[in-house]
């Protein structure tokens, strides 16, 4: 990459500096802080802005969704898209935790996109809001003040790739004089953005109130250097002012620059501000009096809640709505309405102006980037390894640096001087200064190292090389690099022999020059080039597993790594590890993948000759070393690695050593609860998990003589007395000793149970690594015995609102007196206890809950009776209430299974009704047999039974008839409406069954279905168990039905005797449109047969398809086969017209019927009325004419007269009409 940057703004540059200042005579009505310059530089580059809002309208508010996507209006007013119209809420699309302010309550992100060759010169983070509580103007969360207005000078800032937020504190905090809750803050984050570069930036926890007319947002304003772009004046001004209707416009003069003398002048402006509403107009911005606007910003509504870049909404952010609700951050081209640049060539000043005649807003940032008339120096830098072309860069190698400068600008660069520090870790190679391109390449291509004798030199004091380049460059001053010119230099350095592997050799050149025309000073920093020193560096890490225990082997691991950045040179790598005598007694199991290892006494030697890549490690070497027994206080040893082209390195390991025996004891008792006189057995298990033997092992377990008697002790080793004091001697590693103690329970249980707890302890003179397992406690309880029982009885079915009585019977079956006997009775909420006898019970009266009755002490084999009297709550009929009772005592009870009792009651009056429904052929007859056919009659039998215990009053039966099933007669006591049958049965006695028979008929709509319906019984008397019993369902099956229809036609319809006519018969199986009675659920497939009787004078000839139709005399029969629903089957046959039909109209009727065919049955026909059709043939009359002719003289002479006689005859059968005779005379 390459770039250039202007020197700091020294006082000599003031006449040429661009200044954006508010005119004193045009100060706003409420001047919070006038605009001043925050940053300025004349460099190739530009200014960009990444920004986002932190507030949005609430989704619950009407119009919110549309408002977020609505662009700003051009004229008029549209309050529905303004923040004044909504209870504004936080955006939190980039959540996280901010140091100092906690979890994010607001956050958003925006993507910064910089050119690849850009260098960030300035990054300013701006944020602002109103911390006060807004008005409630819409649906959504209630308005609230900022969480902590005192932290408005702090925000969370997250750069691309960062895991979390960094707390940023403002360097500038401006508070509005018009409202102390409005503020704008600034922080310089240049270093953070320079390090992070392009990507998604996030800001969180900008302190802001919520509600109507509230806003919040942030902007990251970036000025960057980019050698690929023209030289520009880059200026960032900031302030915090109020622009309102009636106040003078704010003018910002710009001066001290010169635009290029020719070509278009590219100027961009940037604006950041608050409270510009998308739905209010009258606000504007202009440059040199030309109003600014583009596709996202209206001429009369410039401050319009837009975050835009050159006329387009910025979508690389989250959220990315068009309407940002009173927050503006935009970049705009400075062009007029026709797209022409506003600033002309050779311009040296301009004026930016913001004003309003309507919408009030608060500008905070204004930026300007405009093309300059200046040189643009593009630098490049490269490095080549002369010793090892292509690298890697080894110690002693020579590096050659090449630096080029090209002027791509419009003006010449003068006084051009380039300085390049010799990088750390290298040494300048004398005599390597060369100028290879530019005017001096021909006049002085090989300058000397000496100072002050030619255009270049090496300064050993500052360790720099210096070139004064361009035409006229000499020993004291730089020359001139014209537009389009390139100057190139080279010099060499050598990598020092003592550099470390991986050491970075970094080099960067800088250049100073001036613009020829304006004299503006510039500087350029070349791209940085970096070389990395490559060399092997072996390290040896030695470690061990476990501790150093006398007589125990410890495994050592020796790991050789190359921490350098160059592979070893292939020479032999040797690891030597001498283990000291007195600490170790032997070595074994030495080896490692790829290593050749040997053991000589206590010395380990391992070698290998394969190279080791940089950053890699050889497989580890393992060796087992046995520690001296007895162990010394400490052990240690040091191993050495050498060879491979790396300096030797050592690795050490060691530590304290000792004997060690982990003894432990576990104690158990069986059983844990006993009665006096029972035997208790304690088992003590002593273990030594080593690794050394435990010496002088002792066990102590004092016995409670007052509670345990007849103590007997047994041990698997050593000795024990009856006080359980044991000496076990030496316990080998992994050895176990068992001690068993038996005793008889003798505790005084007159006052209750007695707990016996005692602790066993083990000790050894050998150090124990884990004393926590050297003791264990076991407890047993000696119980008194008082076996209490309880029972509860009462009225089985008390009536609601009536009296109820419970009887509680408590017995003590002994053998001891039960102390402090208490009965707890959990009363149902429907029962109110009003009196109790036989015990002291409280509380009385009480409804539901716990009733506690105390009986005091009960001697063995005695019984106590408690009687509870009370009332049952009204309105509880049908409820089953449960009562639980428990008895307890401070004396142990050997059988707790009988200490609880329960009792349930069904509250009356109730009647348990059941419904049974069946389909019968006749009332009281047999069940129907599926399938039924359309038109069949059957009976639904509805049987209601009252199972008690009370009569059922006002019993009603309801049955909704299914589709296609109709009632043929209404039983007494029943009514029918819209297919629902309702029957009143009155009162049904306990145990009584009442049957209602519904006579019904199958209709066509039920065909090919399984009609199912449910009958339900109800009563005004509560049913205690209605689930699944008060209704029943009966299902019948109805078979298929068909609907054959026939159409018949004949062609031709007029014929002569002897002509052949064709009859066409078409059969369908479907429901005619508008058929009364409704369509069946589906028509079944059935066979069809047509019968057609031919009239006299018509004779059957043949059919198509062949054989479908046959004739027997004058009767034609056509078997059509199976006809599915909706199918049309056609048969044709031909007939001969004969003389009997002459002169008549012959009509014949065909009919169709179902028959079995193709495996399908002959189904009933749903509508036989359309099963026939006829066709008529009109036969022309027939007359059999004859003619005879006779002559009077068959042999006449000339001039004889002869007579011809012509006789016409008609043999019928019809009259001949219009008869004529034609005779041609000879």
C-alpha cells in the first residue's frame, strides 16, 4: 500500500489552512457550542461516515411498520412518520455488556468500508440523545428517563472482531442551553479504528429517555489517506447548535484551498444532526447558495431522519430503516440540480449554510472533502533477499530495499527529501546507495555514503539513509518531481548475527516536500515492509508424573522443541540426562518415537538426525527412574540438548521425596435402628493404599458403655481390647485389616429413642497424604416401642347442608407407653367441625384445614375415641370429599404403616344415570345387521337407568339424528326440531330403567356411509359420575347406492325402407343436478343392462362394441359392464328399416337397470325416474309401382294406325302420388 499525509498544522500553514467557522454576526438564537475545526489535513484521501440510530417506534403502535420504511416528504406535513407521534423505544440489535454501565439497553451496528489502500488519519465517535422522559403519545412501553443520565459521557464501543465492548469516555460533552437534557458527545477513537480497519462497528448504552419526541444515535466520522485518490482538503468541524424557524441561517465559510485549474472539481459534504423530522419540511443546506439535495434528502426537507450515502439509504447496518426517527448522518455530492459541480476550477473559498423555516434541528458535525491543486505522491517500497532470493531470511543475509515515488497529482512536488532509518537488527552495507529512476539516475546514479557531497548520504549517528530527489536535487536540498515522474532508490543492509529467531525487521521510509504552486508542505510515509529472521532454537522441557516416593519408579518426560522459525540443519541432535546417585537407584524403559536411546548406569543418552521444522517438537522421550529408598529429602537432575545447528539448551526437574502411606478407616453399623436387647454389629475396615507400608498402625473406637453392653471385638491382625483400642502393627501397601465389634443395646428409652454415635480413628507413624479419611462415624438408634393405630369412620352419604359425624379411634398396641399422642385430621373444605369430644381439639369451629387433637400419654393396650360433629356445606351434592387422619407420638413406633387412615364420602342427593343406545330392527327386536339400504326402517332404542342412590328428577334425553336418518314417528313425551329429538322422562326411580324407541328410516343422503349419533341423558339431580356414562353412541352401516340414467338417440332421424339407422345408448352413474332428497355420500359402482324393444319394421343388425348388444326377436339387450360414479358408458347398434315401417314414425323406448358385473353387485337405484329414454325414426312412404304396355298391331304397314295401351299398377303398401309416365315414340 502507499500513501501521503500532511505535516501537523504549524503556524506557518495558517494562511493556507481551511477553516470552517460560524460567522459572529450569524450566531444561532441558541448557541450551545459554535462549530470549530476538529481535524484538517491536505492528503490524497476522503471522508466517510458509519452511523446508526438507537431508537425506533414501538411495533405495537399503529402505523409504526409503515413509518420505518417511509422516505421523507418533499412538501407539506406528515406527522405519522415523526418521532413526535410515537412512544419511541430503544434499538438493541448489537447486545453485549459495557464496562461501567452493564448489559446493553440500546445498541446498533454499522459497517465501515475503507479502500484497501487507505490509512485512517482521524476517527471521531459522536453520540447524542435527550435523557428526559418523553410524553406518552401511542401504544407501546411507558416512557421513561435515561437509565443513568450521569453516564451520558460514556458509551460502549465494539470494533470488528472484538469479543465485547470497550468503555469510551467523551473528550467533549456539549449540553443544550435550551434543554439541559439534550446533549452531544465526542471521543477520539483513531487508534482503535486504525487497528481494526473495515468491518461492523457497534455502539451501546447511549443514555437516552424513551417516549414521544425522543431520539438517539451515533456516528463514526473517518478521515483517511488513500494514495489511489486525488489530493483533497479534508476537514471535520463539530459543534452543537439549535436551528429553528425565525433564527438567522448559519453560514460556515471555507477558505485557504485552491481547486484544480481544469476538469471537474469533486467535493463532498457530510452532515450529522438530531431532531430533523422526515415528515416536517422547511429545513435545508446549501453550498455557495446552491441548495443541496439527492435521492435521499429533499431540497426542502434536508434534515429528514436519513442515514444515507450519496442519495441512497445505507443498508450495511442493523437496523437499516429508511426513517431513522430524528437522527441524520449523511454524505452528499456538492452538485447542482443538473449534476454539475458547485465549486469551480481555481476556487479558493466557499460557504456552507444551514437554515430552516419550519422544522427545528440540532446540527453536530459538518465535513468537507474537496479536490486540491497539489502534487500527489504515491510511494511504494519493497525488499529483496540478495543472499537467499525467495528466503527465508537467515542471519548474515543481505537485504536490498527499493523505494519509489510517483507524482500522480496536478502540481509539481519541490524540495523533495526522503529519509529511511536502517531497521533494528540490521547493519547498513557501505557503498550501496543507488538512484535507479528519475532525473538524478542519469546524472548521479551512485552517490557516496559521505555527508554533504551529493544528493544522498548515510548518517551513522542517526543510522539513516537520506536521498534528495527530483530535478535539481543536490547535497543540501531536494529537487522537483514533476507530475507523472517516478524517482526510485535502493540501498542494502545485512541481518545481524545476534538476531533472535522470529525477530521482525521493519522498515518504512518518509518523505517531505512542498506543492510548487501553493507551497503547502506535505509528507509521505511509505508502506511498511517486514522481514522475519529465521533460525532454529531448540529447547528441552523435562517433567515427571506423580511424586518422588521411596522405592517407587517415577516417569520422566523429556520434550525437545524448535521454538525458532527455521528447521534444524539435519546434524545429529543429542539429549544427555545423567541421574544423580543417592537420589535414584536405576533407570528403565527409556525411549521415544524416532529416538535412539541407551542407558549406561544412571546416564540416559538419546540421539536422532532428522530435521525438526520450526514450531514443531520431536516426540517426547520417556524414562522410568526408581527413587532411592529410604528417599532423600529432595531429588533433581538436569538434561541437555545440543546439535541441529542450535545452541545447547538444558531442562531440569525434581522435587521433594518421602515415604507415603495413605491409611483410611470406614465404619458401618447393622442394623441402624434397634430395640433394647437387640444385637448391634460394627464393622471397621482399615486400608493402606500406599505406596509405602504403614508402620505402627493403631485404631481407637471408644464404646458408649451406658447404651451398649456385652462388647466383643475380633481383628484380622494385631490385638484389640474390649474398649476397642487396637494395635495392628505394620500394614503393607494395598493391605486391609478388618475389626468386628458386637454389642447388645441397653439404652434407657423411657424418655424416648436414644441415639448412639461413636467414631473410629486410625493412625500410623508413616506420613499420610490424606488424613481426611482417617476417621469415620457410625450411628445407631435405640427405640422405645409404642405401636399406635388409627381408624376413621362416618356417615356414608350425608346430604348437602346436613349434619355429618366422624369417629376417630386411636389404639396403642404397646409394648410401651406412647408419649404425647397427637391426632392430625385434615378436614375437607366442605366440612365445618362444630364440636369434638374424646380429646382436646383445636380450632373449633373450623372449616376444612388441619384439626389437631391431643390425647396426652396412652398406656399400652388402650384405646381412645374422638367424635367430631359438624355440617356439610350446601351446594356440594355430587362431590366426593376425602378426609385424612394421622396419629403420632414422641415415642418410637415400630410399625408406621397403621398410623394413617382415610375416609371418603359422597354428598347427596345424587343420582348415577347411565345411557345405553342401540339400533334394532324393531322395537324390542334384534339388532340391525349392516349394511342397511336406502329406504330401510329401524329403531333407535334409548335406555336410561338410575343407579341411585337418589331418584333422578326432570330427566331429559336428547338425540341428534345423523344426516340421512329421519324420524318416521314421534314417541310420546318427545319433540323433534331440526333433526334433534328431545324426550322428557320426568322422575326416574332408583334402579328403574326407561326405554324410548325412535322409529327412523334410512334416506339417500346416508348411502355409502356409517351414520353415527349419540344420545345424552341429563337430570336436575346431580350425577356423581357422569363421565362416559350419560351418553352412548350407536353406529349403523348403509350400503352403496347407484343412480343410473339413460339417454338415447338415433341417426338419421329420417330414413327410407332399406336404410340402416344407428341407435346410440349412453348410460351414466351420477346424481342429477337439483335432485330432491340430497346426494348420497358417494355412488357405488354397479353393472348396467339396457333393454330396448324394436318396433315393427326395424330389424337389429349389429352393435358396437361387438357383442355388447344382442337381439332376441325384436328385443335388444345391451350389457354395459361396471359403471363407476361419474362414468359414461355408450353402446351403439345398427338396424335395418323394412317395409312395415314405410310411411310411419317408429318410436322405441329403452330402459336401464342395475345388474352384477365386473365383480360389482347390482346396487339399488337411487332415482329410477331417469332410467329410460326413446328415439323416433321417420320412415318415408313406399309404393311398388308397375307398368305394362300393349300394341294393337304388332306388324303394321306403312300408314297403318296402331294403338298403344299403357297400364300402371301400385302393389302398395302406400299410395303413389304424383305418378307420371314417360314414353318415347319410335
